[in-house]
């Protein structure tokens, strides 16, 4: 994967290349980015670039030091200049001998060590097909079922072992560790290696949550923040990669909130299905009564957590569009069905009430991600919506 193939993040790509070109690379970097921002494909593309730089260039250019003086002949190739090199072809296939990966994994057999190497073939397939996937996607991909993935003590020992060897082809060994949040206290075994790594060894850690990383590891890494993707970047990617019509791509990009993975998941569900489900829910809450609401909750609780999240985010997006329509008072180029919904809900709820409902939907997504009981969550949410709309009060939305 070339850096130019990463969605968006152009400014950050330029900064990373500049670090290489000016030989100001850190031995340990932590790329911190929210889900769907592309932190993992960005890290992999950058690692592939580093291990593909020809040996003869690296022999006179130390990527960790100040640029070599009095040597105008030193030229480190840019990321687009390595595309035809055999070393890059191996790196692109995730089979370069100096490019290593560590990620949450599981044991498949009793007595088996929990090592990333046991899943390397699946990892290559996953990265090629789902580079913007999250840990849930990965664990589903390797059929973890109810097993909790982690980066084990055995994996830490394996990392220490393989990074102690000399590089095979490149002058640099690069380890990309995805989700260091899954390191327990055994991660402290890596502290000395990260702080005083073997010669020409680079760590690139990729994380989504700073608060869940061991502070001892966090303090030893250069932090590189990967922002959410812009809606325009997602829209462009959907048109060019997913072959989605421009109008549809624009709508999905707005709903995705900077998350390309979310955009792809939204495409898997029909707007009409979600819209019908929302209408049925509001009718149960406001008109048909507790029995209808209980039936709706029962059916929705069977959807699975990912579809439930997408449903809640879709509802959130509809309410945001309703507010824009109400405040701006003009056509926002909405689909006729979506516009009809927005006009109808604007008749029964004011801006303050819609904002209160959005706040509750945001909290519900948060709780779904943390394994809340869906029946209790949707039942409570329905009761809150009833009071927000019927009683025109925001009291229940606090806390």
C-alpha cells in the first residue's frame, strides 16, 4: 500500500515523509486515531515505505540523525519512487522479512501459545480486504466467537526475540503493533526494548484510545495524532472505490462522522429499512402504547450490536438534518422520504427537543459499544423520547 492510496490525511502523510527525508525519524511512534480514520493503513503504508528504501541509500543516510553534511549525493527516495522496487512488492504483500506485525490474537488449541504469527495468513487477508476494520471485525474474521483477544506475554517475548536479529534485506526493521490497548501488564516486558531498541529498529504503535495504553509505554513514544477523516475525503473514496453514486456518497459521508468503516457499514443497510424502523418505533412510543413498544424492542434487540449502532447513528443523522431544515428553512437536497420524515418530526418537536434526542442517541451508541443490555437500553430510550416529545421537558436527559 502506497501512502497515496491511504484515504485523506494528506497533511499527515507529508509530515511523515518529511520526517524521513530530513532524517528526523523516532525509534518509537504512536499513531493515535479514532476508528475509521485510517491510522492502521497509514502506519502500514509508512512502514512499507521505510523497509523499501534501498540499502545503498540508507548506508549513507541515517534516518534517526541530522542530515549528512557535505554529501549532496545523498537522496532518500520518496514514497512514489519505490513502487517498482522488488523490496516494495514484498512489503506490499506483507511478506517483507523486515516488516513485522503484532496484534490482538487468540489461542485456537489448548496449550498453544497466543502469538500473532499463528494468524499471519489471516492478517494479510484481513488487511487486503478490510484495512479500515476495527478489532471487533478482526476477531470476527478469525472466528474468535466469545474469546477475548489480547497481546500476550508470549507475544512480547516473541517480539523481543525477532527484533534482536539483524535485518535481512532492509537496513531497518519495523514492527507495527496494532491496538497496544490490548497489552496487559506483561507489556512492561517491552519497555527496555522500546527505550533502547537494537540498531535501526522502529516501532510504530497504532491505537484508538490513549487512556487504555500503559503509561510506561505511552511516555516512550512520539505521539502522532490521526484526525477523523473529512466528509469530502470519505465521499471521494466512496465514489472512486465503492463506486457509489455521488448523491448517495455525499449523504453517507455526512452520516459517517469521519469514520470510513462506518460509511461502508451504512452502505450495507437500506435507508428505507432504517427509516421504516424509526417510524415504527416513534409510532409505538407516541401512539400505539407499551405493548407495541415492547414488541419493537424485542425485535430490535436481536439485530446485533453493529446494526444497532448503525441504526442509532442513522436516526441521529436524520434528527440533525431535521434541525438544519427547521433552522435554515430550505431544501438540503434530501431524499424525498428523508425530507418527509424531517418535516413530520419538526411538527411535533422543537430544536431543543431534537437536540435532547440527539444527545440521548449519542449516549446510547456509547453504551452499545460497551455491551449494554439492548432490551433495557432501547426501552429506556423510548421512555425518554416520550417525555422529551410529549411533555416537552429535557429533565430526563441530564446525567
